C-alpha cells in the first residue's frame, strides 16, 4: 500500500492565512449555533400559533353551526306556531342564545386572526434566519475550499458571504423586517 503524504505545515504568510481561515470558521460556526437555537424557538412558537389558529377556527365553525341551528329553530317556530305570549317568550330566549353563539363565534374569529398574524410575523423572522443559515453554510464551504486551494480571493468571497449571513442573523434576532422586505422585493424582481 502506498503511504499518504501529509502536506507540510504552513509557514510564514501561509500560517497567518490559515489562522485567519480557522478564526473565521470558528466565529461563523459559533454564530450559526446561536442562531439555530433562536430559529428553533421561533419555529416552535409558529407551530403553536398555527395549532391555536386551527383550534379557534374550529371553535368559530362550531359556534356558527349552533347559531344557525337556533336561528333555524326560531324560523320553524314562527312558521308553525300561532302568535302568542309563549311563542314570543320562546323566540326571545332562543334569540338570546343565538346572539350568544354569534358573539362567541366572533370572539373565536378574532383570536384566530390574531394567532395567524403571530404565525406570519414568526414566519418572516424565520425567513431571515433561513437566509442567514444558507449564506453561512456556503461561506463555510468556501472557507474549506480556500484552505485546500490557498486561493486568497476565495477567502474574501467567503468572508463577504459570512458577513452577509451574520447581518441576516442579527436581523432575525432584532426583527429587522426591512431586510425581509428587501429580499422579497429582490426575489419578486428576479422571478
């Protein structure tokens, strides 16, 4: 079997170059780890908001069906019973019940819309973290290629992508929706 030859350890300016690559990789990896935690927390909050949105819309539908059932009973009572005090009392009681169902349905609808807005806001922040993760991952891959090829301009490109990834990550932490909106305008323009 042939032996594997190990490259000579870097010396002089190469040593500084490899040290810069190692520091950049360490910083980007640490930043990615922290943003991943926050991104996962946002995704969990989005899942909770989505589940609650569905629950509130289900509650809305159930209340509306009950309201419809009571209103149908009122209409049937009006159509089948002669006008009188007992009928008026029944209609009045049933109308109160229908109004209660209507109010509770509207309340459930309001809650569902609020939770949907929470989901949408979380999704926008998640997009920033996703873009950050993509840029940082490409940056790390380019640093690896840079270390193998020793092409210095690749270091600059990898650093630029890493810096962009960090900007989007910080934007995700600070809810900088201007970044999200800018990317959306750019992707809409390109598509």
